[in-house]
C-alpha cells in the first residue's frame, strides 16, 4: 500500500483518487508520519439491480405471473416532533 503525506494528498487528491479507482490499490494518508485515513476503491456489489434480477429469476422459476399486492403500511409519527 502506498503512503502519502497529508500535504501532498491535499494537493493531488484528484490524481490519487483516479489512481486508486483504476488500480484498486488503497493509499494511506499520514499526518507527520502517523497514519490518519486510508483511501480505498469502492467495490461494486451489484446493488439494487442484482436484487431485481434475483426476484425475476425467482418469479420465473416458480411460475409467478402476477404482482403481489402489499398490505398498507402504518407510518410511525412519534419521532416527527424531535429537533435534531
């Protein structure tokens, strides 16, 4: 893993992010030689599209042709008056 100082990381953040995204190798950012943060690439894990594909496969495998109607959902309003 490559290590880079905070000052250089600040000056070259765009370049560092591009390199991490393209190579997959994380970069450790230090402040005065002490590790502070690590820049890691984002791992694509399919997300919502994977769920929809799995649902479609399930419907096909079990010969489900109609959409199921979901019951109405109650909304909890007890936290609406909080000042956050």
